[in-house]
C-alpha cells in the first residue's frame, strides 16, 4: 500500500479531487460538508493498477496548519493541489515548504479546476516554486474533478508513485504516530495512524507512549498494551504490514489516555526524548519563494556544507503527528539541540525521525530536522537522569530573563496578522505565560480582552470602521466592514462599550455614542 497526503491552499479542490479519484467522501464531519472545507484529517482509498493507494486529506486553511502537518508527517508521498484559476497561494507555499523540510521528494502536482482557467501558468509556476525548494515533481497533471479531464493521467502517475513507495517493509520495528483516537461500542479504544514500517498483528504486545501516562518529573514510561483487533482500509485483518493505513483496537488503555501525537511502537523500538540532538536543514527559500532575500529572512543553508544560519531560539517542532514548543541551540556543525519545556512530557523518538521547525508567529516553516539522538544527557559529564538534566537546564534558563523574547514573539505575530487574534493553542506554541502577556500589555504591544489578545491597532481599526457604518449595526456587519471574525470583533466591541464609545441595544445591535471620544 502507498499512503499519500494531499496538500494545498484552502478551497483548491483537494477533497473534491480525492472524491473523484476514490468515490469516497473524505470529509468526515457534517460541519466540514456544510462549510465545504476540510477541518480535520480525512482518510479514503482506492485501487490503482492493482495497488492500493490510501489518501490522507488534510486541511488547507492556515489556522489548521497543525492538523495538516499531522497528516503529511508520516506519509511517503504527497499530492499537491494548485487551482488553475488562482495559482500559487500562501498556504500552497507553506505546505510546499513543510513538504521540503520533511525531505519529501515524491510530490505529484495536480493543477485542479482546469475547467475554469488555462492550467499552464499554474503548472509552470508550481514546478518553478518546487524546484526552488529542491523538489523535482515526477508529474504535473491538469485535472478537473467536475469534468473528469486529466483523471486518467493522474491515476497513472499515482500508480507509478505507489510502485515506488509502497514496498512492504515487515522486518523493521513497528512504529505508529496516532492521528485519531475514539471508542467503538463493544470494542473499546481504537487509534488510527500511518504504519510506515514493520507489522502489527492481533495479540501483539506494543508500547503505548502517551502524553499523560507516566509523564512525571521529566520521565515518560510507556504502557504495555495488547492489539485486540485491526482494520486496514475498512477491512478486518489479522496482520497488517507497513506502509499502510491502520486502525488498531487496543486492550489495556483507556480512550482518555490517548490523543493525537502519541505513539505506538514495538517494545524497545523508541526512547523518550526531552533533549534530542538533530541535524538541521534550513530551506533554500522562504515558504516556496525562490530566494528573494527579503528583509528579516533567516540566513539560508550554505549549499556546499549544509551548515544552517541563525534560527530563532523559540520555535514549534512538528514530528510525526506531535508538536511541541522547543528552545533551539544550533551548533556550528549543522546539528542542534532541541529542549522541550519542563512542564511538557518527553517525546517518543527514534534516530532517523524527521520533523520540521516552524515559527507560528510569522507562519513560516524554517527548517527540517532529522533526529540523531533522542536524548543527550550522556553527552554531559557524569550520569544523570533526563529529569535531572531538564531541572538543571530549567534553573539555568530561569537565570536568563526571556520575558522580552516572549513579548517580541507576540509582537511579530500581531504585526503579521493584526486582525487574527492568536488562539489559546497559538499562545501555547509561542510559549507565552500570563506574565508574558501582562508584560506585552504594559509595553503597548498587545491588548488583553475577554477571550482574545489583539494588537492595539486592532481596537482602533474596529473603532474607525464604526464611523462609516449606519447605525444601529450588528456584529456581523462590523466583521464584514473590518474583515475579521466574531472571535475578534465581539471582545473589541465589549471593550468599546466599556469605554463608552458604543452602546449595546436590547436587541444586540449597537450604536456609536461619539466617534470623537
């Protein structure tokens, strides 16, 4: 089996194309079908030239990047969709950068919606953009999910990809990053994921590394669980061999103990990593842009020696289906040390695991990393536990004031996207504590509202827009006038109410009291 992830900008026809290829619905949730966009990972499959190809359909919206990365991380091939009538777009660029950072070379390009516009400009630009990232796509195919044009050629290209990447590898240890977890009545806990290598069979004992089990004092102890049952592509099986999509029914672990980002592995196959050593490869251009040398762009990799230039110290590390805020210490030889936060459990890692480093504030994928050593305490003098090493690092870090670094990370986010308030997940990824938010507010970088953190300019932008709206006005009218969402507008209006700039009427509408106030 070959497991292929879709990628591309929101509303560029990924799900429609997968539906046309497989005859199956990748959008699992009613909300996804209602809104016409993928909100979470979807999984479908088909047979091509006697080979099974499973698709991981990932979200294209920039607010769902974490879900997208969870989908493309463990797969062996990528189908990048670029709409003929819109061409290369911001999330196309970030998805392509992520693919390049993961070292993925099996990238097919589908120029979708080719019935709406000439596909040749989008095809040429896509090939150039990927080439700037060091990716030479084996096929660029113009397709239409509506008319069916190009689908035979795309199926042929997918079948060829499956022949290259779908070779069974049963002799390697089984390792599976969890991307979904749920309960089946009468069966218990079920997890799904992409099994890249090894095999799993009914009755096998495996280690379940969870984000909660045994995570105390800097340690991570796996739970020994038993495979109760298996399904692959909707069919019950006694044993499955990677690469494959698989659903695993587990005995010995509760549903609430598992989540996306956890890992199943053959006993002894992985090790907890709190301070992993990695090799770093920065991208040759920023998010798919052929080296424009824009201001503020990080130094690029020297192509001759592979030594990376400076990276921001605080980034988010995505590996498998997991993500963690990390502190990055780059060495002159092109390796780096990633330090997880003390309050976060270690990650279950193995040498060779691939991941990427992303700056969530600037929406940039900056580098790919390959794990060299899951944990580095033995490199320092004397035998010490992971917990002791992390405690010492925490004490050292506590002596280095980093509050302004956190404020600057928030400033960068708000400057880049002043009308998109960071979510709670975004704030965690930026490693912002309540004290950091308070410091940002004192410095005039941010305004803390009930349920949102925004730039001061956001409050003023909403206030200015009200002067051009006939009153009384609704929240929705303000959203459309400013170009943002209720999550931002509602708390801003509540702040303006408190400042007596606006007055809320009994029906929920508002009027402007005095624009000069």
